[in-house]
C-alpha cells in the first residue's frame, strides 16, 4: 500500500471508530449542561426563581468546572483518558438526576456547582485524546466533527426538551423528568466508554499492523517536531504567553456565548409571544437554528484547514456573531422573522469559531503540555460561563428587557475577537533554533 493510500485508510478507520462515539458522548454532555435553559421555562415559575437566581444557578456550574478543570486533566494524564472519561460521565449522570429534586435557590446553586465539579476536565480530555490519533493537518476537521456535538446537542435538545416539558408522570413536573431522562444516556455511555476506548495507539485492535505502525510513526514524528519548537512541561505550558492570551480570548467569548445560550429559550419565548407559537413549535425553530450552526462549524473548519489559518477565522466569526446579535435585539419588537434570522447568524458565528480555535493549542504544544494548555484555556474560558448568564439575568431583572443584555454580549464578543487578533499580530512569528534555522511559524 502506498503512503497516500495508507494515510487515507488509517485516517478513515480512526474517524469511523472514534468520532461517532465521542460525538455522542459530548452531545449528552452538552445536553445535560444546557438543558437548564429549557427547564427554566417551567422551573422558574414552579420554584419562584427570578432571572437573576436562574442566571446565577446556570452560571455557577462553570465555577465548579473551573476549579477542577486543570487538576482533573492532570489526573487524566496519570490514570488514562479511558478511565477518567468513564468516571466523569457516570458521576455527572448521578448529579444530573439529583437536579430534578431541587426546591430552593441554594439547593439549585449547590446541585449546579457539583455538576460542574463532576464534569470538569471532560472536554480537554476528549480533545487531547482525539488529537493523539490524528495528524496535525487533520486536527481542525476532526475537532470540528467532534465539536458538532455542541450545536448538535442543542438542535436535538430543543425539540426534545420542549417535548419532555409536557410530561406529567408520578406527580412530577415536566422539567423534573427532563433532567432525569436526559441523564440516563450519560450513565450508559460512561460504562460503555471504559470498554470501547483505548488509551494509546499501541493498544488498538481495529487497525491492521501496517496502519498502526504508520500512525505511531507519524504522530511520534510530529510530536518531536513540536517539542523542537516549544518543549514545555505541563506546568510550564500554563505560563506560556500564547496560552494565556488564548485563555483571555476564550473567557470573553464564553461570557457572550453562554450569556445567550442559557437564556435563548426564554428570550425566544418572549420574542414569539406576539406570534402565539406553541412551546413545541418554538423548540423545532430553535432546533433548526442550531442545525444551521452545525453547518457553519463544518464550513469554517474546512476553510480553516484549507487555508491553514486559525486566528482570523475565529475573530471574523465572533465579530459577525456580535453584530448579528445586536441587530436581532433591535428587530425583536418590529420584525420577529428577521430577528430570528439574525439570531441564527449570531449562533453560526459563535459556533463557527470553535474548530479553528481549538486547532491552535495542539499546533505548538504537545504531550502533557498540550493537555495542560487545553485544560487551562478551557477552565478560564468556561469561567466566563459563570458571569455571562448571571449578568444577563441581572440586567433583565433591572431593565425589564433583554435588549440591553444583547448589547452587552455583543461588546464582549468584540473584545474577544480583538484579543484573538492581538494574538495574531504578536504570535505570528517564526521560532528558530540555535543555528538560526526556522523551525515553525505560529500562524
């Protein structure tokens, strides 16, 4: 078999073996994380929660996530991704079920915080694991395929969650069944994960001998090349200038992203009141909006790989998202259809930035350093998920309108895009060895 045919064959087998399963696991993860937005359509009224209380509870998940993200990734490096991912999924499934029985704000805050602790390090473990089975040139497409779970979970979850809200069994409300029934798949997949995944290429049995050796050789070669550029330990990666800038940019991005995502069902319900849309029909519309975001992720990821450029793709997506979000908020009272169109564009921009962004860290770091960098960026960034929902809820309670909140989120996304552009200007540099030979240019 020639080199090109061997590459295609191996990459295809890796993709078919890993991406569908990891996609499904990540879909359930996102669904259990954001279904709180749909539960709020009933839960807030049943329990007497204000928008500020809901926003704080929705966001406090990310505080627990932040605190355990880096330690969890370090633990993953010791026990192996297979065991750690399995542990995470089983634990968060149990906590997600307990969410159905909260009654007071403090119970709500506690359950969401513990859910964040349980899920901490899941995403960087998945990205780190996936990147270990692919050549660098395929990272963005692989990550894009895996990360389609983010809008995919919302596309599936919107109509599913609004349907579950209509359930009234055993004296429990729809929002309670929503938490219980959407947590069960995480428990099942967590157990399957332990037996399905392999910790390293050498352990796999689904590649033939020639394919396995080729994959080991190519990933080892690329790992050594990256170490020549930046040979960092786990701890040193956490202090790297580029990693810190990426963390700051991701933080502001997540403030805007989760600010809109957690409240989107409530915002959409408010926007659609003039059209008398049923809750189930609204769920299908939201599902279609997120399906468009999935398409945007694929297109941006493929274009980013084709041009071998990451940062300008991220900045452009976030800028488009910010502008569309602000325009949508101003159209909400005059043209509901156009308002939903621009909100869809805003979602496409916010989601489209994911795959090129997460292709950046593995492009200049490797091994434990890459795992540490991904964990730090994700933990600091997701801390923005704590502030975004709370600020949106507080502004809504204060002003009585979501328009000011959308303006705030738009500004935040612009700040994020500027930080990423700043990284381009400062980090688009060639790195040389002691002999003056250029080793790598960080694009």
